[in-house]
C-alpha cells in the first residue's frame, strides 16, 4: 500500500464512519478501485479506526467529560442513566462479536455483491426517516439520552451493521428516529455508543500482536491515520448538523447509486 493509497483510504474511513454511507462498504469499494488487496492489513485497520476514535472524542469531548463527571458521583443521575444505556446498546454487538467473529471477518474480503446489496438496504433505512416522527429534544432527554428501548434497538442495529455496506451511523440514527428519539439525541448517542466497541476491538487486536506480517510501512500508517483523524472530526461535526436539519434522506440517493455501482463492478 502506497502513502497516497493510505491517505485516500484514511479519508474514506474518517468521512464514511460518521456519514450514513457505510465506512466498511466504501473501504471495500475503495480497495477495489485503487487495486489494493481485498484482505485488510491489521495494522492499517487498527491505525485508522484508532484515529477515528480520537476524532470522535475530540469532537464530542464536552459531552464525554460531562458523562465522566456525572458517572463518578455514583448516583442514579442523568449521566449514569446515559452510561447505562450505552452499556445496554453494547450487548447485541458483543454477542455477535463473540459468537460469529470469524464468520464476520470472512465477509471482509472483497465481497462487492454483499456490499452493494447492503448499501441498498442503507438507502431504504434512510428513506424511512422521512416518515419518522422523532421526539423533541429537552434538557432531560439531552442529558439522559434515548429511552432504554430505543437504546436497545439502536444497539441491535449496530450489531447488524457489522455487515459490510450497511452503514452503522445510518442504521443506528435511523432506528433511533423511528423509535421516537429526537434528532440531536439520536445522532450524539449513535457516535458515543460506538466508542467502547471500537476501543475494545482495537485493544484485543493489539494484545494479540499479530502485526508481524504487516505490508504497510510506518509512513503510510501515519498518513492514513492522520487523514482518518482530520476527516473523521469534520464528518462528525457535519453529521450532527445534518441530522438536526432532517437531511438524512438525501444520503439515500447516494447510497442507492453507490449500491448499484458496486453491484455492477461485481459483475464486471
């Protein structure tokens, strides 16, 4: 992988992690277009995902700091309720990761047909938000998060969105809106709920230490991670504003077009 390929894939990872267009699907599509081997390099994957996590923490630091301060008080306040809902949302993806880890990894090997189909599913979910009747953001809902039922539904969506091509942010935010969560609360909860699973996944990979066969040089790793950090920070801020304005349905057209293009590439 060259430095320019790493930068382009890092930009794609950072932008599409937050925009409802599927980061995994676009990474697979980007590899196909750039001529990069479909099998992911572990060191590069950990680097760009770690950079995306850091960009999320920076973009949402006031919310994260507020949750940490409220959580260490050990009272059943709004902050501890929010943290409890994040833990609840993690259960489905933890179950999927423990039971079907190897089967899921096998899907990330240039399976463009699956990516194309899941992009079309993402488009349908985003279209559905046009008919959603989300609740109104209040001081209580903003500080305590979505309802427990909505948090669980969003968590189930996050677990299903491990499929390449199915947007995690698009799925979780759409399900949050469809279950009555306000736009601002759904967007921020979607971005915060993904932090523990990604951090946990990266820590496990680091503990395994299977980096000896890495084909990516240190310069390319650094360039890809920096690109993912910068684009991720910008995309996180932009996405929150887009959700507030109810602009999600426009991404459905893009996902539908990308899905059709991906399926065509598969047939060539």
